[in-house]
C-alpha cells in the first residue's frame, strides 16, 4: 500500500471515529433531555394533582400560599361555628401549605374559616390575616375547599391588608390634605419576599387623623412634599426632622402603623 493510499485510509478511519463520537454524544443528550422532560412532566402532574383539591363530605381542606404561589407552612387555620360561638376547630398547614379539618357531626350547621400567618422581620413580630378565595360559610354535608393567599395590600372584609402611616404636624400650619409622600424601599424585597417598589401616597382624613393607607409592609425611606416643595420630617415626635425618615411598621390595636411628624 502506497503512502497516499494509507494516508487516505487513516483519514477515513479518523472521520468515522469522529462521526461515531458525535452520534453517541447526540444520543446521550437526547436521552438525558427525554429523562428531564419526563421528570418535569411528572412533577407538574403531581403539582396539578395537589392543586386540584376536591371537596370531601364532612371536611374542609385547602392550601395557603404567598404572593408568588409558594407554600406557607404553619399557617393557623381556625373554624368558628356560625351559631354556637363557643365551638371552634383549628389546624396548621404542612410544609406544602396544605391542611384538612374533619367537621364533627355535632353541632350541626355551618362554619366560618380564617387563616393567620405569623413571621418575624425588622426585629418585629407580625401576624397576617390571609385572603380566602371563598368567604362563604359551609357545612359538613358537602364539605368545602378554601384556599388562602398572603396579600400585603388591597381590600378585605374589614378594611385593607396594608399598613398605615399616621402623619402629624410639629407645626400647625401645614395643609395635610395637600401633602404627598414618596416611599422608597430600603431593601429589594418586601416582608413576603415579593419585589419592593417605590410608591406615592396622598393623605386622607380618617376621623380627624391624616393617614397614608394600604402600604405593603417593608422598610422604607420616606420623603414628604407640599406643592412639590420638600418638607422636613421625622419618624418620632422628639426626633430631629430631616429630608427623609426611615419607617418600620409596628403592631397596634388598630393594625400595623408607622408615625411621621412634619415640619416646614
């Protein structure tokens, strides 16, 4: 065999090896992709099965999630009888956010349900009433499904989910109904892990108190303006007033509030 013929044979053999390696790599990639797709599809089906809860006779069940749909563990679920006010039932959600409560045969009648989630942030303890997808009462004959979601703002049965900023005057010549607040988040996330955003709030006169209402709980730097003119503000009555003030919402008998004091 001549040199040229041998060289061609070697090139042909080398090419065949490269093609074989490419084919094997392609097959392995396809197999792995198929396995990943199968695994993902199985997880999706499992998730769908979990979410497709059906009402069961004699019980109430459901799931509690945050704003992004992630499960909330240890949410306190409470049932209260619509007639017998001393009768109540309770449960807590598991690591997947699910709960189930078996309704007793006696007393007969309907039940109301609520859910509360406790957490700690900014060196404060918070307890949040969760939003329910159906607030009608229910009985054990048909059973019920009630799902809950953690909301930081928006209307609910008793008012709003958000906190309030109570605005006071250090000097009594500021028309508070014309004051505008600009809230800039100090952190990227709010207390529930959702994205924090800058916002503007106008003050409302509520029973003689001026309030910026329904603020999602987080840590903010606040500025105050009157006719686009900045006002000096402080987060405490005896604190010095500056161009900005940092607020943290604290629990009171009227929900979660923060105080601001304005000066010219």
